[in-house]
């Protein structure tokens, strides 16, 4: 898959390339994601494990990623932190977990990497493995409405596409209804460019009808 190829090459530079954004933007936002997390927690598209320091101690965490190279960095980080986190190479579109396996699912900057036609299948698969009363937190980029910021983001877009295979404007919300999910909350955590989308499985929804 194209994502595997992208992240094979970038994995060893990923933390370094992202460092200025990690320290100035992402770190404080990541904490927000885990406030109400409990029980079995899935981190989908775990990458190099940037979320590790923020997992609640009470959670039993599994991280999955398509890229062996990113997972190798994640294993290194896990060792460094002495954390107990299960890491598995797996595609979010086809997860090897039983239905309703997780109390919470978190994904940070995964959906910006997934092509438009993969957004719905990924949401459906996440819904399948999330318990009916569970919560799904998706941290993502959005393209700013502010003309200057929008212009700067458009200048950055080719680099982001080239280096990470990502886009700023995936607009993942548009697929929620068809995926059998409903929005609990959508709020910007950094200006109008990084948003936290919190969703839950819809009740009385059948995958066969979608
Ligand atoms: C931009 S990185 C984000 C990593 C991490 N969540 C973070 O916040 O730093 C996107 C990650 O998604 C992974 N990924 C891309 N497509 C995937 C898929 N179909 N299934 C699982 N992981 C995938 C990539 O390998 C990469 O590690």
C-alpha cells in the first residue's frame, strides 16, 4: 500500500521533522484525547508512539499501524518509557479484532493520510471494533477559513502530500452518518486548523443497510 511506502522512508526522520509542531502544538492537544478513556483502548495509526506518555494508567492499550518502520520506532519509545502497550502491524481497514473489542478508540492524524475513498471503510471498521457505548476520538487537520492561514496552508500542502501522503482537508465528518456513527462533539483545539472530533456508534444501526 502507498502508506506503507511513504512511512518506510520517513519513519526514521518522522519525530525530528515533526518536533517543532509536536512541542508547540500537538503535545498539549494529545492530553485532551484521553480524559475520559478507560478500559481497553485502541490507538489506530499509532505511528512512532507520540501518544504513549498520555495514555491513562488504568487503560489497557493496543496500538496498530500499517508501517513496520513506524512500529519499530514505537517499540523503541515503549522501551524508553517502560510502558506496557501492545503493538501490532495491522491495517485499520481490516482489523484482526473481534466486534466490540474496545471501550475507546483514538486516532491522531491518521485520517489526513487516508485517501478520500478509504475514509468511510476506515470509520466503519473502527465502529465495528468499538463497543456500542464506547467513544471514538479523532484528532485531525482542517483547512483554515482565515485567508492568510489558508494561503500558508496551501503553500505547505505539496510538501505534506509529498512527505506524509497527507491532506489538510479530508473532512472526515461527512462520512459519519453512513458509517453508523454520530457526532458527540467537534471542536477546534488549535486555532481553526486542528480539530477534535468525538463520535460514538449509533444505536439501532445495521451495517447491512449502509
Ligand atoms: C501522520 S502519522 C500519525 C502518527 C501518530 N498517530 C501521531 O499522532 O504522530 C499517520 C500514521 O498512520 C499510519 N497509517 C496509514 N495508513 C494506515 C492504515 N491503512 N492502517 C493503519 N495505519 C495506517 C502510518 O503508517 C503512520 O504511522
